[in-house]
C-alpha cells in the first residue's frame, strides 16, 4: 500500500510518498512559490533529484506537477496515480469539531475552511489544497485529514480555558487548542515501544523543540496540558515567536509603537523570540555559535529557552502527580546536546539524572540519555509526523 502525505501551506506543498509495507519513503519534495512563480524539488528513494522552476498560479497546478513528476520522466516512481491507495493531509486547526483523523468529504473541507478565522495562515490554504487535490487525483482515491490539534482535545476544561469572560469561549471559541499533536502522539508512542511499557501506564513530558516549540504533558497516552495555546504563539520562546507574555505588555507596546493589531501580531510572531532577543538570528545553531563567542543577548536567548523548559517539566510533573519520562524531539530537541544537558542539570529533585556521555554528540537518534540510576527516564526520540499521518490514513481507509 502506498500513501501520499501532503503538508500544504499558502505558497507550498510538501509531500512524501510512503510505502506502507516497510514504511520507507519512495519520493519526497516540495512544490513552493505557489502564487508567485513556482519551483519543485523532488527526490526519489534512489537519489534522483528534480530541481526546476515551474508555473504554479494556484495549488491545482502544483498538484498537477506533482502527479507529473511521480508518474513520468526522470523522477518517476509509479506508473499511475491509481497505485496510490490514499492521500493523508496535515491540517493545523481542527478546533472542537475534529478530535480524530477524519475522511474527507466536501462538508469536511468546508468545515476546515470555516475554521480559518482561528488559523488564518494555515486552514484556508489547507482547504485550497484539499480542493485542488480532489480535482487532480482519481475520484476513487480517498483523502484523509490529520489534525495538529486533535491529540490535545483530551485536555480537561480547567487546562484549556483562559481566565477571560466565558463569552470569549462560547461566542468566539477562544481557548487553548494546542499544536504539534501529531508529533507528540508519534514520539510518545515510539517511547512507550522503546521502554517496552504500555503507553497507558506512562506519565511523559514531551518536549518538541524546533523553530516552533511545544511541550506537552501526556498522561496514559492522553494530552492533559500543553504549552501552545489558542495559536502556536504561546508557550516557550521560539525562533521568531515570543512565547508566553503578559497580555498587558502587548497592549502597552501596541500603543507605544502605534501598531495595528495585525502589525502587533507580526511583531510577536515574526520579530520576537530568539531573533528579537538576540538581534542575530532565529536559528538555534546561529544563537549557539554567537553565545559561544560571548554574545550576551544570544546567551540570554538560550538561557530563557532552557529555563522555560525546566518550568514546564516541573509544572507538568505536578499536574500529572508523577513523571516516568522526559523526551526531546524536533530540530533542537533531537540535535542540541548542550541544551538537553542544561535542561536536565540540577533536576535531581525530580529524579532526573543525565548520562552525560550518552547525551554528548547524540543527534537525531532514538536513545536513552538518562543515567541508569535516574528515577525518570530521559530520551531523544526523533519525530516523524509524515509517518504518523500515513499510518493514520492507512488505518482509516483500511477500515472503509
Ligand atoms: P525544526 O523546526 O524542527 O526543523 O527545527 C529547526 C531548529 O533546529 C533550528 O533552530 C535549528 O538551528 C535547530 N537545529 C537543527 N540542527 C541542529 C544541530 N545540529 N544543532 C543544534 N540545533 C540544530
């Protein structure tokens, strides 16, 4: 069985074709600059690469090009699209409507589009891509949607509500939704397998740290709290996102700098975080290099992230009344051994003791990094959201 996984943005269409027999990637790539001009980079399992400019006025032309490179020419990996059993799409916001992976119908696409107000950057482009995909793939090929928010729908009300007037929730659906759900679900399952224990018996703090970062308390396989909120802006400091700030600071700066609400939103989403604090870069590697060269603001940015992660681990251990494991994933979590060491330092109170040698130099590999006598297991668990989407898609269409 072959599954095509799609992650569509407003100007890009990332894809992976996965062979579910052995979960290997047959081909992957990105159609980007949609609506601007167009470009595709396509790589096959055996190393063939297509890297060329195209014309993509809309997502439909990008899908047409994707079909072309998969089925013809230099990058061909299948004879026809009918070889693909189903298409799985990543969707950012499913709100309270979608608490699980769902088969696509016209009504579902409309519901995803209707949620655009809650995720303007993501949901409308997702709906455009779903409609374009429907036009281009065979009518008989099912499409499935997997939501970033769905995993967090198990959070209790006391965790997802904000202390604002209740009408904000009732009338405007303002609450904590949480994001990165596919990643947190994938890595916590993978960790349970690695530990040889049922997920239902584990209390895990899952730290997904990348350009965007979120930390989730997973109790018995269920998300009970998470750091991202109404949007992916909340929580720890990120590449260009501020993370949690006092809302009064937002209105204060809005007034001081005479910013409109959307300009203020840009300020917090695109000019803050590592970039805003350091003035150097949003990228953890650049920040680490500058910090090592003595740049005080880069050092501060790194220290802020480490401090905030520690606070989440502590508060989530309290919320779950226990802690079996902490895991690190995402570009920073999987690769930055110095950050992992700093976060786990001085955590003996929580029963966390790092194996410095196991941690040092470890990049992108599933491995325990806690000492044998650590009460809490600490692991690096590489994430694979595309594979989880493919598995979910297979499971859903397999039951049709
Ligand atoms: P992601 O959004 O998950 O792709 O993660 C991107 C972040 O991971 C960026 O801030 C990168 O600097 C960081 N990153 C990637 N590779 C490394 C590495 N080898 N060491 C430290 N940070 C890294």
